[in-house]
């Protein structure tokens, strides 16, 4: 699918029509794109299908660590909000998909915004100069899918193009500030173009992950040290940071039966530490691509 295909599909939705093809669905309004993708997966739909909503009335955010349930999230018109069916190989954890998506979104943002520090914030956000511009998630329930076959998971992504959430929404989510592409002078690129560019960046990120391994992705988003391959993450509340080499993710149920995601780390003393992903955070600075590389990547979406 080239960029013109995405642009034409979005234009039909902007005119009030639902656009549906094998690989792309675009709706003027939905409660949440994640519900539609869940239904497509349950119905046996093929992988790599994107569902875009120009407006969401009940968008989903990250998981509330106290309740284990997804937070609601503001989804204003003019921004890119989508979910996509994504295949996860049998020997990989579905939660790693979030980090591959983080690399893709961070790369996309770096292509378009030429100034400011682009950061990936563990586990769900992309920031510019400390302000949130994008969020993404794979629901924790997907960690319970069978591990012996290729699995399909629901990847949700939101990117602020033209507007940002109101202050009360940000406070409720514990976010200090937000930004959008328009704030950084990116005014002439719409929902369709950004969706096409994400697909290009995501395909490239998945290829890198398959070719070089997941630790390569952690290095690229600045989470793992380039030499020691160690990750240092800090608790969101009180407590010392944890440092070790990445061993993988695991999802376990707590006493209430709620799935909880953990990152496994091998510490210097040889012991394994399990760190609850929603209770810890770290940031990694994204190395900007050369300007010529950025231009080539964007123009490639027109091919």
C-alpha cells in the first residue's frame, strides 16, 4: 500500500464514509480501534491489517497499575489513532512488539522533526524534549496466547499530529506535558501520510529485529548500553534502580487473576530480577538519521 492509497482512504472517511479493504479499514468515528482489531483477530482475519479512526469516543490508554485495567484516553480529531493486527513469531514474546513499535514511531518522529531531543520512555511513550507525542500498547492479555505457534496481537498506536489532550486528561494519566507535530512546524502532512510512513518504519524495524535480535532494538532506542547491553530502570515511586542484561518478558497473574507484565533481567551477581513493567521507567535518546536518509525514507512511502 503506497501513500496515495492511505490518503484516498482517509479522504473517504473524512467525507463520512467507512473505507474497508483487506489491509486497511478507516472509520470516521469509533469507540476504540482496539475493539475492532480484537474482533478481526477472533474472526480469523489475516495479519498486518490496520484500523484507523479519525475520532475515538472511548480510546484506550496504558494499564492502571492499581486496577490492572486499561485507562481511557483522549482521542482528538486531526491525530493518527489506529490499531493493527501484528504477527509475533513463535520464539518471541508478544510484549516485545511494543518496543519494536517504539523504535518505528521514534524513527518516524526523527524523520519529520529536525530539532529537539526525541526519547523513548519505557514502557509506552515517545517524547520530544520531555513532552509526550505518541503512545502505544499491546494489552497484557496477549501474553497468555500459545507460545508454540505464530501469534497475532493487537498493537494500538496514537500519534499527536495537530492537537494535544486537555490538561485535566494529562493530569489524570500522570503526564506532565504533551506536544504534537504541528508544534514543531510539521503542518503539511496528514493522517494518511503519517499512517503510510509508520507502516514503512514498522516494516523496517521488524526486519532489523528479525535480523539482529531484540537486544539490537533495545540499543537503537537507547534502553540498552551499546557495549555492555545492560539496561538500567528506575521505580516510578521509591526504591533503588535495577540494572542487568535483558532476558525476556513474562506475563503472570497476580492473586486477583490480573495479568501483570514483567521484564526479566540478569544482574551482575548472576541472579535474575523480575521488574513489573508498569511500575518502572527509563528513557533512551534516539539517534537522529542523517537528513538525506530521512528524506529518502519519507519519499519511499510514495513508491
